[in-house]
C-alpha cells in the first residue's frame, strides 16, 4: 500500500513540475510580451521588436521597419541553424579565432589608452606651416579651388544688370549694395571672395553643372540660364587649377589631422620599441 502511495506521490510531483514549468513559461511569455515571429525554437517578442522601432514614426513606416527587422532576425537565425547543421565539429570550433580577436582587441585598447595619455594635441601655426611646406605632395588638388561671388536670380529681373556690375567690384560699399539688392531680388547670393572653395561645392551651391562651371573658370566668369529662366552667375575672383598644390588655407584642417596622425604613429612605434628594450633588459624576452 505504501508503495502505491509513493508512486502516486511521484507521479503527482512530476505533473506538478510540468505544470509549474508550463506556468513559468507562460508567465515569461506574458512578461516579455506576445510572440510576433518564430524560427524553429527561437521566438521574437513584441517588446524586442518595439525597441527597434523609433518613436514618432508613422504607422506605415513602423510596419515597414518591423518587417525589415523580422526578416533580418529570421535570416540570421536560419543561417546560424544551417551552419550548425552543415559544418563539421572542427569547422564550428572558433575558439582560436575568438582568442586572436580578443588579443587584438586588448592590444588595440591598450595602445589607445597609451596614446590618449601621451598625445600632445596642441599644434602651433608654425608646425602647420612647416608640415605643409615639407610635404607639398600630400596636398595636390584633385579639383580646382576658387574664390568667388555667385548669384542665382530670375534672368528677367530688373536688377540683373546692376548686380552684374556690383558683384565684380572690390568696393565694400558696392558689395553691401549688392547684398541689399540680392536680399530682395535674388534667389541666392553669396560672397566667398575671401575663402577658398572646391569648384564642385561651388557648382552644387549655385545649382550649375560642374563641367560647365570648370569650362568657364579661366574667363573669370561662369554663367548659364536654365529652362526655368533662372540665371546662375558666378564672378571668379581667383582660381587654382587641379594638379597644383592646394593653398594652406584650404587644407589647414587636413594638415592638422595629418600632424596628429603622425604623432600617434610615432607613439605606437615608441611603445613597441620601449616594450622590446625593457623585456630584453629584464630577461623577459630572450632569443636562444
């Protein structure tokens, strides 16, 4: 009798465990939110999906983004499942690659900390000028650079003739007058006569075809009237053609970055040299 009671107790306990497990799984599902997609045993919950959807997007965009995320999620898991099924045990062993990546990442992080603690970011104008003069080959222009004033205005505007005259003037008073007239009559006006600009940037800013602009640079003036009757006009104050060395003012920021990059490289080399010298001195590195 006691034996049967014991068996019934075990059976009841097993059923209770299964019920408890089921209830626990159900509670977990409720806590995480409803399942919105499944790949095999893998489930994607609404709470996970909602983290991917930015707030404030439209319902249509939200649906599109959700579908994209679910497809990417499914493709990733399906590919992993196929790899797990098709690859051999040796092929699935990535421990060596993971260790190499870990070592590379640790070395990189230490080098970055070493550099951050020692890098001198102060760069004087004298250093900038010297680096620029000693490395002219690094600053050869791929496209022309220009100083210019440009104007975008209806070709039939009454002020076009006056603006043509004013924007080629070097008089501050004339340029102030041009700016005042352009504020009322023009679509766009800019005076960039004191700073260098990439010819491509100028063409984009004034809405002109780049090749058309370049073909007119030598004349000191570039212009065309589009199909809508809009005049695109530029007065070229100065130009440096492609293949020549860029002016320092145009590449100053790049010079600054190159100086910092050189300093970082030197610090890395010094670190490697220092580590080897100390290791040899302390007999930590020995060649037999």
